[in-house]
C-alpha cells in the first residue's frame, strides 16, 4: 500500500511538472491555435512597474498564455464543450443542425434581425448610384456584387432557437440584402446577385456550394464565381482578358482554402464530420494581352479569389481594398494602409471598380467608400 502511494505521488508530481518542462524545452510539437488569438506581451522590467505591481501582473498574464501544453488543454476543453454540450467556444460561432456551422451574423441577416432600416439603405443606395454615375462619366465600369450567404443558403440547418418566427408579422421582416436589391433595381445601380444565383443552383448543383464547416462559399462555388466574373468583366468592357482555364475536378475530404474556417476557429481536437467537396483545377494562363486596371473593395469573401490570383491576373497589379482599410496589391509590395494612399486618385485611374459584400457585412456596407467624392 505504501509503495503504491509513493508511485502515485511520483506520477502526480511528474504530471504537474510536465507543463513546466514543455514550456522550457518545447520538447513536443504543439498545434497552433487558429483564429483571432492574442497573447499577452512579455513586459519589460522597470522599478516603477515592479513597485506598483503591474509588472508582476503582466508577467503572470504572459506566462498563462504560454505555459506548456496550453494549446492542447484549450483544445480538450473546447472539444468537451462541443461534443457534450453542443457549444462552440469561439466568438460568434453557432452549431446548427446536423453539425452545420454558422457565424451568428449570417443568422441575423437571414432573419432580418440586423436590418438597418429603409431610409438608411435608400440613402446609401443613392450614394452608390452617385459613385457609379461619376465613374461612368469617365468611361469606367462600376458594379456591386452581393456574395452568397450561408444563413440564407442553409436556413434549414439553423437551430430552432434562432429560426425565423412563424408569426407573419415577424417572419416578413425585411433583410438588408433584399432591400438593397430593390433599391438598386429602382434607381439603376449595376449589381450581380450571387446570393440569388447560388439559391437557384442549390437543388441542381452536382457539388456543394457551401461547406458544412466553413462560413464562405465552397472552393467549387468560388471557382464558379471566378468564371462568371471573368466573363462579365470581358463582356461589359468589350476587352479580351487573360484566359482562365478550369479543368478536371478532384473530390476530397481534405479541405482547402476556407472550406473549414469555422471548424478551425473552434480549436477542437477532432474533425467535424466532413462531406466530400469538389476541387476544380484552375489555371491562370499568362499572355501578353494588355490588362485592365481594377480595384475590388470587399469583405473576406474576396480573399479566396485574391489568393488564387484573380486580381493580379485579370487586372494590371489589381488592388484588393479589404473593408476600405487595407490595400493588397503587387503595386506596394503586398499591403498598405489606405490612409496613406489617395483613394480618389487611385479609383479614377482604374478601368473597373467592384464593390462587394455578403449579407452579414451589409450593415457596414459600403465601408465608407461612398464618401470618396467629398
């Protein structure tokens, strides 16, 4: 009995020491956490901060963010919450029916819970129309793109506690997307509604247009958008564009791009059950065709297109303005703050201007770009 207690004590001590040993030696590899993970900074020493206790507090926070096996312990905790309580310990993530994952903003958008109001949308639509007319007078093409949204695409998997009410007075609430489309139709704003197009293809598409585990359109859906946009830009400008070839399709459960971005942000140990998704081969064919100059002002739905080289292939050093805050382009070695650039001048030098949003980001739309002419 005494021997058993000693062995148990030594095992317990060893277990308690393991995180410290790992912290010092990094002996075993650990998977990094995904998503918006901010670690407390390791403070610099000062006598003043030592005496008032802020140095010790900062060191404690920094150590708590870095102790050995911390990432694994977080993943275990998150896995327990997901597996036993159907809860995601990731900001704004909702676990839907049949393990369909949502970001809460898309559910609010589908239900009309984040509707910003008729007058606000009407005013913003008129400002966008003013931008369109200004650039058209200079011989440029301006178009708004509505990306597809997971909430309106898969309302059937939204948990019942969030589902749209059956009360006609509530269920008939307007949505930002519908109201923007109505206003654009009325005043003549150029726009492409990929949300509507995806819904029309939902029951006929051979491959999934939205992944169970991601918030953005599937890789396959994104390639359809690339092909459609490529054709559209060529048609409205009357210009020959560098070709984009779409080839054979590979089916896989090893997801690419953003097909599992929500799942990854949950930082759990095991995969959510995955469907077979389609991955078409896509090739940007280099030619000596003179390229258009283009700027895309968009939310995260454009990241996939940008990373596949759509902007730099179709446009001459095409620029992606992320939420009209940061600009990404080969023109300035990758990234630049738009506060350091002349927005109006750059827009006036473009041939094509694309303004893009999905249903969850429409409350922020059009990201302040409507003030560029002031």
